[in-house]
C-alpha cells in the first residue's frame, strides 16, 4: 500500500512529548507548517497550556496538551508520531500513549524506521478497534537499479542538497514550489522522506531503501513527478559530508540526475548537527566548498550547477539574517535567501531562467 494513502482527511493528534520544537521534531513542525488545518493538538507535557505558535513562532492557536485525554477532546482521527529519533525505534515511554489512542479508534501514522504495523501488540489493538497503521517509511516492492532514465524527462529536474542534515531541504523545496506555481509553472514534487510523504500523500522514503536501489527509487519518483509538472523538485536528504547519511544523498543525486541544485545551509551552525553532539568532530564545509563538491560529484554522470542558496536563519535576528544572505552571495556569487523568512522568489526566478535555457538547448 502507498504509505501516504488515505491520509488526506486525517486530523492529527501529534505525539512529540518532550521533543516539540523547530529542530527536535521535524515531522511535527512540518505538519504544523504545511497541514495546519489538519492538526488538532500536540502532546508535549513540557509546553502544555501553550499554543504551537508559542513554541514554534508560527502555526496559530492549536493547543499543546499534556495527555491523551486532553488531545482526544480536540477531535483528532489519527495519532502522528512527530519525531524521527536516531535509530528509528518507538521510544518506550510513548508505547502507552500509542496503546491508548489505538484503543480509542484513532489511526496511527508513523515515519519511524521500525514499522509499527509489524508490532504484534499494536497490530492487534488496531484490528480490535478498527484503526489503521500507516508506516510512511514502508517502501514499494520491485524498485529497480537506476539506469539514467531520469535524464530523458522534459521537465527541469531540481534537487535540494545541503551542507548538513536537518537544514530545511524539504521546506526549501515546498517554498520554491509555491513561488513557481505563483508564476504559472506546473511543478511536480518528489517526496523522498517520511515528512514529505505526509505532506504530499505519496513518495518513497529513500533512507529505508536497500543501498543498491536508492538511486532507482529516486529515478522512479522523478519519472512520476515529471508527468505532473514542467519542473520537478526532488526533496533532498542528508549531506555528502555527513558521516552517517551521505549514502542516501549520493543515491538521490545519481538517481534524479538534477539539471540544477539548490544548496541549503544553516546560517548559525558550524558543526554537523545532532542533539547529542555525536558529530561535533565534523565541521560544516564552507558554502563555496559545498558548491564545488556537489557540482564535482555530478560532473561525470550529468553535469549540474548549484544555482542558488537557501539559508535557514531561524536563530538569527532579521538584521543578522540579511547579513548572512549578503555574505553567502559574496562568497558564492549566487542568489541567496531564507525562503521561509523572506520568500523563495529569487530562487524561483533562477530556476525559471534555467528552465528557459534548457528548453532553448533542447530545441
């Protein structure tokens, strides 16, 4: 089953207890940003009594609650696991909350690496109470090895890449899509992670795919998305310089064969991110180093340019953010912006120009 199937009408109670925040609960944060009308409440006892706007700085008056009982009062139809912890297992302290919501008849939506639909106890509770468990990372059967078919598409293929993980590659792609659509461009969005699948309703979580088939999965996604748009935006994952997640990045690059790349970067970060500090020994590359690295890796298979910089300036003041953008532009000679804070128009215009050049070359 498509892991995103039948989610279009779900109204979510988000489980992020002890973790609700901009960086610590990516899935929860993205649901609040892109599916606000479908978020009933968030469970996090630390912030109980606040609204999601109080915690995130956006999202309106959706309540943050301390218990399942309070959450059920908001009228949800599904429990959404709001974090993606290292290792991908369900935190044991959350199991009772999951039991309670399944027993109340709520569906369960999870992007964990551990498939909750395969958990005997949870599967039994779901059957008993008429609930469905959706594992967003469950991958389709029969994925191929990539053979370069993505290059045959007429659509301009754009991949968001990063200097690190958790820098906003999906968010940049969605904001760029909005800006392109405002210009009348048909856009297909290829979701490659559990949160993108949640937002889009389809896709493949490539970090759950066996290594030999990651590029093939990306190729299949591009071919489908190209049927929907004249520009295909591929949601990036990981980073080429991340010791844990570089493999999925390279697979996406070779499978999607992008014509253009948008480099995403956290303006206030200097080391590879991890809440436990596991990667503090790895400095982030400079923007110019990262541009050269991504373009160099692509050159032998399908030459591709980084055409713009998407900065995440959430931790900076507005003045600091504007200075970071100016610095990025001076260093790289490329247009830069924070697509959430200041809009993605500059990046959309650059992609419009790239698409025009590609059409002219094909003609």
